[in-house]
């Protein structure tokens, strides 16, 4: 039989909204994936966040552990095993999570996927908070923009009102990861990150 090869569509967000929405709908229906370009996230903001995380991950473990937390904060190397059935060792990665905080005046129990943000001491990683939160804000705005495009692609009636009503306090969780340079060896059960959804 013949083998079909599908290309992931690349969608330029500088195109008119109607074209963007049409392309997103087609990509989601036909492929299930899409790639966006000209998304508006400043490359300097991305570079600043990468540098801040690099600087953090090169700190001594004792210093990094001061920022330990869940779901926000530092997650040490090998703290997670995503696929215990197929892994003989924990995941070969460390990470840092950032979440939406519980909205002021609301019961934290109503917001199980929100939490208290944890930041490294500025004396340990100068400028970390500004760099990472600048990136967080930029990609959060992009995510909300993409949500609107997807709602329009799905022909949700009055998409803006729907989003305002249902996404007043969105769940937004960003994880910044550093993988060990040691190669994964699936035959031995060693993976950078086990299978997960």
C-alpha cells in the first residue's frame, strides 16, 4: 500500500484573522497539529527566559531546593517517573513550574489547578523573576489569542463572550525543563521523560 505523508501546517498570525481561523480549523481537522509563526513573542523575551533558566539550573542543588514547590517551583532531577511500567530509572530531567495564582478573594479549594508562585531569591539569580514572568506573560497572552482563534474556528457563537465567561480565570501552567545530557536508552528503561499525555 501507499504511505501518506501529511505536513504540519505553518500558520502565519500576521495574515488576516479570517485566513488564520480557516487555517487553524483545517490544521486541527486534517492533521491535529499546527505550527504558528509571527506570533508576536519578542525573541529577546524568549532569550531572556532561557538565560534565566540556564542560570538557575546551573546553581548548586542546595540553592535550587530553596525554590522547591508543587505545582509551582523547582522539581529536582529524577523527581518524577512518568512511565513506571517501562522505566527502570526516574525521568532524567529537572524543571521549574509556574502557575496562575488563586484569584484574590477566592477560596483556593475552588481553584485546584492554581497555586502560589515560587520565585528564586534575586540574590541567587538576579533578574530571574522579571525575565521568566515577562516570558510567562507573553506566552499566556498568545495562548489566550490562540484560544479565541480556535473558538472562532469551531464557530462558537459569540466567541468573545464565551471566552470572557468561561476563561475569566484560565488554567495556565508553564514548565521549564532541563534534560540530562546522558542519552536515553529505552531498552534499559532510561528515558529523559517517560511516555505521557
